[in-house]
C-alpha cells in the first residue's frame, strides 16, 4: 500500500469575497481538519503547507478574466511541484484546500507525468467559461473548464500543457438537479460538459477506490464540499 502524505493547500484565490472588504474564509479548512487529527486518523505523513499568495483582486472588473489570475498561476505551479514530487516517489498525496481552484495544481502535476483522469463530487461542475457565460471571474467556479482547456491561456495553458485533462477522462458525481452545468439541462447555447455525470454516486457508503492522487476543497458557492481524485 502506498504511503499517504497530507499536504495543506489553503488557497482562497479562486473565490469572490463574501462581503466587500473581506476575504473568503476557506483557507481555514486545512487547519481545521488537521486540528481534528486527520493526519493521524489516516495514518499519513505530514507533508507541510504550500503557502498561497496574498488575496488581492485589485481593480478587477467583470470582463477582465479570472481575478487573481497571476497569483493562481504562480500557486498552481508551486503546488504542482509538490504534488509531482510525491507522486514520483510512489506516494499518495492527499491535498487539503482551500477552494476548488487548487484542482489546477493537481491536474498540472499529473499532466506533467502523463495522462490521468478526474472523478469530482460536487453540486456543480465548475464549468463556467466565456463560451457559456457573459464573463468569468472566480476560478473556483471555473476550474474544470480551465483544466479541460477552455479558460484563458495564462491559466489553462501553463507550461504549454493544455489541456491538463481530456474531456473523456472526467467523471462528475452528485450534481444538483437543474444545475446549469449539467449537460442534459444546459440551454442550447450553452454546450454542456461532454462527459458523463451522475446525480447520485453509484457507490455505497463503505465503498472505496484507489487512485494516484486526491484533493479535498472547501465549497465554491454554490457548490457542496468536494473531493476529487485524479
């Protein structure tokens, strides 16, 4: 059995402020889980913290693309370096967020190594992009579009590796009925995800799978808490 290594990735760069003048509080999730002894309960090694850049949207306006894009790109590369090292060592990296944009670090790490897939549990696909929305902004609600090559190049084509994930290698679980990202429910002008999506996960509470990497993120409104494996 591979050694589990828990990495903290407390980035909140991909979420909108909850109220003007505040920053998203999801950066507290990793610390809260560690206080509940998640490392010990998993029998894992402590992999340390990948510290994110400062949250600062500056003078961002709708139409400017994803806010915090330069900081997210920087953080994505740094997180990818850490995850890649553990995967190359034959370890199973468990990455604690943070918001959903940390998926980009995991996807980039594995793209460097070859071809991997994504199994995501979320109330929404996080598939917003300029092809189905008037504008983009919060990468935490757009990371699946970015990872599959539909986002702005400074996030979706890091190191010339677009796409990090192929459409056919993505599986979505737990999407809400009527969610705008659901392929069967999307308006005709909104091309829905070309992958399979299940409203209810086809596993039991005691079921499990073994995958090369997993990450847990705080909810990206209006999503539920999300766990992914790639």
